[in-house]
C-alpha cells in the first residue's frame, strides 16, 4: 500500500473476488472481478439485485475468452436461476462495454448508457475513420513521436478496439445526469463526468450510501485523461477536474466501488489527492516548457518507466492533456513548425 492509499479506508481489507466468484459487499450488491489482458490486469463489475428476482449488472468486461469464462462461472455458481434483466455500462472503453452485446443477447436484456458513450462505442466498434487506430498515428507524429518502430506498432493497432468490442447492441436506453434509475427498489442517481471518456456515468445510491464510480475516482492510480485524434484541440484535463466537483456533495463515508482497485471510503480525500497529483504534474510540465517541448518530450517526465505501444498511446494522450490545459490557461503557447510538428513553450 502506498502512502496515499494509506489515507483511505478499505473496509474489506485485502479481500478480492476470484474470477467466477461474487463477493457480497452491501445489501443487494455483489462484487465480481474479471481479468484483463493489460498491465491493469482486472476490472470490477457490480451485480445488483433487481425487481422480480432479476439482476442488473454495471459494466461487462472485455470480449476475451478469459472474461467470458469468468462470466460463465459466475452465472453457473451465483445466478441461481435468476435472469440478468439489464446491463448498465459506465463508459465506452473496452473493459467496460466489450461483452455488453454478448450479455444483452444472451439474456434478451436492454443496455443503458449515456448518449455520448453509446455513440462512441458504436463508432469505435465499427472502426470508423478518425477513431480507428490509424488516426492516432498522424496525431502522435504531429506531437513528436518519431520512432518508426513505435509508429508502426501504433499503425498495427487499427483493429485494437473492435478486437475487444466486436459488437455493440443496436439500441439502448439513455442515462442522463441527475436522473434516477430504480434498481431493486433503490434510487440510483446518475452523475456524469468528462475528460476520461465522452460522458461517463457514475451511480450514487443515497439509501445504501454507495457510489459506483467507474473510472472517475480510482483508489490507487490516477484516471487517464487524454487528447485523442478525433478532438485534437480538446481540454480533457480541465473537463475531468471540473467533473470531480459533481462528487463534492456526497458523504465522506460513502462506500466507493471503483472499476479498478478495491472498494474504499474517503472519497473527498481521494479527490484532493487526484487534484494534488495533477497540480504537481502541471508544475513539472511548465518548468520543462522553458524550452520548446512536444508531447513526446513530456512523456519521460510524467512516466518514468518503459512503455509499450499500448501504454505509450495513453501516456502521449495524457502528456498532451496537461499541455493543452496550460495552453488554454494562457500559461504556455503552442507553435507548429514547417514540418507540422507541434511544440509548447512558456513566454510570449
């Protein structure tokens, strides 16, 4: 446990559910955990008792054989003949939506997402130009990625998203900020957030004092915020920091159920930690920009470990997100040279 984690409270200690198991953690809520084929090697899913002896699940896992096997074990061991009546997805990233169509089809269950997340999931599963992997190559080249081997690896990732999200249901029910969803007789309020994904939905139940946070508030790692090729002048870090304000009114002892890591209490401490983290990174980036810097120049400053193509795509996006906040705040300026390479520097 790192020093920041030690400031949080983990009511279940080191207990985590094994793949195929379901751990009861609150009335009518069970915790599932599925493996992921990344450095971040798991995702938490939440199985909720719903009306008329049915279940609702929040998030699905990626479309991998290991995840399907985990789901098959959960259904065999824990469903007890009760059907899955609804699939709620917090956002469009593969580990959250990848098996949505598989589950919805299997149980004839509807999908619920925000419009922003559903639209992006459909676009990326179809590998439309601008959101496929090839669009990222020129985007990152303009921001200083010059290693031909890494650019080739980025190019080869054009089918990365469809490989983990092969299909998305053709219809959905819309989740909207502030609306309440009845699950098992309890009202769950939708809290949307931005910066990590287009329109992320967290869910808060006052009666149970539980927040299903998705990726908006994680206990051990900071949520990735990236500038992507489809929105090349976006300011996602500012959007993310603004979105954290939407959790300000929650009780400090709310049980936070994150998509990665362990359930914890201390949401306001964690939000303060996340703000401090980004403030420190911004200060480092400003200092570096005393000389003109590309986003690729900033990556080793923010990520001091070897990165494969998967991790580098997120690292470059996040470096650029910090540069764009400083640019939008008027702290650095953005310049494009004759070769189309973009650099940032302080001073006017």
